[in-house]
């Protein structure tokens, strides 16, 4: 067992969160800029969650060894996950993962020690660090149902907030509570989108990320609802002006049409060929809104092993016109 395996399971095993757990939210560092919420038990109960589980290989020896060594099965024992990211200009370790579930702390600690990990004490809590991970892969169980994971400084900070009875408040907390109560998978940011995308897009879209449009987006939020027949994706971006909101909507429409064009490659039977027909893009004052309804069966086709993936190419100035 490695802490990397456990962290990966905590971060990816879930795909929905219906409400923000206040215990987890209050462990978040006050300088957090991005929050992402996940609730595993609800996601695996959805048709799409059941499909995802069917694609896994529970009989895989590595997975079975992990479960046997730790007593932790992420598809069964994980309940909720909250991921908090700090200053996006800082190093990649500025991330804290907190989770709720059914854990066996002593068994997980023993497995980590057998694998070469170490345990240190901090304010009465054991911090487990995996072998060869130094301070970059640590976790601590605050009780049998709450775990925190990150670098040592992040884990210690969460312990400090737990012992001090801290409360995470402010605009990001309010947005997280709002979007988390109406969606399953959700995210909320309190930083311009340009912080994430500048330098990461190529071609004509690269100019968008480096221009003033994304810099005008001061906050964003969104989420996913896994229904019995459809999966609904929504997102809102708060911009500096109504003109910026409308411009962003126009860009989103353009990107959507480009994705659909390159996904289908002229083949109307390709999964996703009509995906964007039910998409809506609207501007309401300074807020740009996106809504996308994906039939559950289509989602399964798109995520099936070997399914055709969108192939994007750089756009020339002529193609963008």
C-alpha cells in the first residue's frame, strides 16, 4: 500500500456531492481559491456510477492487495471528498484533500509502515508519510471517519484548524454551500479563470486565455447532476461587465461548435454528434451561464473504452472567422 494509492482513491473514486459537509469545509485553509466537492455513495448509486463501477476490475490483484492491506475499499467505504486549492501561482503542493468515509486508521498506518512509510505525531494526531515521498504525500486521520491528505504543512494546518474549532467563511464558502446544495459534483472558484488557462491553450483559443476576456472572469462555479436518464452539467462565470459576459457566451458557443465539428469528423453517427444540440449559453447581467444535458446512455458511449475522443487542431485565423 502506498499513500499515493490512497490519495488517488480519495481524489478520483467519487464523482458527486449533494451538500457540503461543514466538518470538511471548516478544515479548508482560509486562503483557498478553488473548492471541488465529491460524494461517492450517491454517485455509485446512479446509473452512470454503476456503469463506471462495471468498467473497473475489482478482481485486479493490485486492487485486492490494497483492500486487504488497508481494510479500505474506495468503491464501498468512501462517502465524501472535498479538495481545496490555494494560490494557483504557488507550487503544486498547495492542495488539501479532506474526506469522509469508513476507515481503519490503525490498519492503514500499519500497512504504510510495512511499505516503508513513517509516522510522526503532531498535537496528538499521527501523520503518516509514504516511503520516498518525504513531505509531499502525508495523511492523518482526525477520527475514524475523517481523513486529511496533502503535504505535511497542509495536513498540520488542517489539524490546527480542527483543534481550534475554526470556521471557513467568506464568498467562496457561500458559493460552495450554494452550488453544493443543488448539484452532485461541483466546483467553486474565487480567482480569475486566466490563472488556470493562460499558457495552456494553443491556436486561436490561446489568444482568448491571454487576452482580457478570461481576466475579466473574477469567479466561477458549476456542477453535475447524475439523473436516472440524463446527466446535467451547468456552470456560471462572474465577469467584470455585461459586455464581458456576452463576449464569453459568444466564445463558449464558438468552442462548442468547434468541439462538435472535430468530434464528429463528418460522421453523424459518432457518439456525441448531437451532444451540443441541447446546450444553452446565456448572459444575465455580468454572469455567463452554460447548461448541457447529456443522455445517460450517450455518456456511457462517450466514456466506453475505445470510444472516439474529440480531436482538436489549431485554428488558423481564416478558420476562426
